[in-house]
C-alpha cells in the first residue's frame, strides 16, 4: 500500500490566566445571579487576563507547554498559526508576535480569523502545510482575551466568556491513508455569512475605527449551533472514514453545557465520551478546544492512539469539525 503524509499532533498545552471571576462577582456588575447562569449555561467561573497580559502572552504560555509535551524547542518551529478574534494589535498578526516572544526562527506565521471556529479552521490550514511536507514542526494556537470585547452592561453576553489559550504541535508522519493512521484524518468546514447579525462585534478598523463590543442573539445562535454542528460532525466522520461509535473522545467548543449536551444527544454520543470544561473556563472562543484537550490529557482521560472528534461554531456564522487520531 502506498504511504501518505499525515499531520500528527505530538503535543498539546493549555494556559489559563490566574484571575478567576465567579458568577457571584459578576452579579455585582450586572443584573444576574449564579442560579440563572448555572442553569442556562453550566458556567460557574471564568478566567480573566491581567491588564498587562495580551493574547500573545497567553499563546506563548500555552505554546511552551505544547512544545514541552512534544519534546520540541522553539528553534524547531517553522510555522505558527494563531486563531484569535482578540489580536494584540490590528497588525502585525499575533502569530508574528508569538514567534518573536518564543524566539522561534524566521518561518511562516499568520493569524486565522473564524471566531469560535478558529482552532478547527487553523488545524485544516496547518494540515495543508504539514501534510505537504512544507512544515516539519508547526504550532497551531487558539488564544483569546474575550473579556476585552464585552459590553459589561449586557447581561446576555458578558457572563458567557472567558480568557485563555491552547496550543498543539503538528509534525508530519507516514501513514497508510486509512483511518488507522495517526494524525488529522478528516474535516468539515462551513460558513454562512448571511447569519452575520446573529453574532458579531460592532466595531472594526475599516468601519468605526474602534474595537467594538460583542453582540449576540443568543437563542438563535443556540438553535443554529445544535443543528449545524451535528451535520458538520457527521461530514467530518465520513471524510475520515470512521463511524461516530468509534470516537473515543468528543471535544466540543465550550460555549454552553446545554449546547454540548444537545449536540451529543443528536449524534447519539453518551456524555461519558464528552470533554466538558465550560463550568470553569466559560467560552474562550478559539482557545476552548485545545484547552479542553490539554486538561483531559493532564487528568489521564485522553491517551495517545485514541480517536478524537473536535467541533466548533461561532461568529460568521462559521462552524466545523475535525477527526484526529492522537
Ligand atoms: O461560541 C458560540 C457562540 N455562542 C453561543 O453558542 C451561545 C448560544 N446561546 C446561548 O448559550 C443561550 O441562548 C444564552 C445562554 C445566551 C441565553 O440562554 P436562553 O435560555 O436562550 O435565554 P434567553 O436569551 O432566551 O433569555 C431568557 C431570559 C430573558 O428574560 P425575559 O425576557 O424572559 O424576561 C433574559 O433577559 O433570561 C434573561 N437573561 C438573564 N437573566 C439573568 C439573559 N441573560 C441573563 C443573565 N442573568 N445573565
């Protein structure tokens, strides 16, 4: 059988800023309460970056852990892709800042903007380099300071988000071209730009000249999430040539415990196979999947060789899924 090149995930790392904000603390800022937030979202707390901590700082901390897990050093990195909606600056790309802060050599570095789906999109972009032999050691990072985009008078959004970063190292490995291979096995990516008004930020460099605040029609986004994610998950499984029953761990984007449960139920995935960190991380946008992945490696649940399915949905609307043999 002819061999193919696959992008294998050789290290995963996560970083959460030290400051933890509880629901009770938020109830002093807006008209909300712990009982509502827990019942409607499953969120108990979220982390918040320090005033002098930028998205690139969170990214670098997560990247160092992923590199250590992979047994690699910054000197070996030839590609950095950062998925972020909250870049340090309008330009340069946060990936360029991460390259400098890590001390990585001249290589390829750029950002991907697909909001909460950014990490899944960035994985697929990185696969295009690694599985073509154009990168020997790639960093894919989701890094967000979502608390900086909040309107702290809007209780419908400000309680939902948190800050953090997660990173993976990708390296090329030889495979047989079937679902027993290690690495990224299948993708489904989607965007429906007609749904922009359901979830967006009301500012930007070429319109208002400001950063803006996050706006969301939560109920509509919720409905789209459950329906659309399920379709993309099935499509990614078909692309990978695997049955959903073969998936060891389902790692969803962490927006709302009720969305996680709704998607899993629709797909017939038991909750024992779902990694959930939303209770303590809240929605960290592009960072949520690699953060949850890192946590489930640290606590011994996710092990090398297992079949993983990651999925996300966010502003755009964008959504997507990826099947990975770890
Ligand atoms: O990352 C991807 C993007 N984001 C998502 O996936 C989020 C998707 N949406 C959701 O998770 C949910 O729709 C929310 C958590 C945002 C809202 O939950 P819901 O069950 O859809 O509530 P709702 O928006 O229909 O609001 C129900 C009530 C309203 O009061 P009235 O009009 O019924 O009197 C809201 O004003 O809950 C009220 N409410 C709150 N009450 C206390 C909304 N936010 C809060 C709050 N505290 N923080």
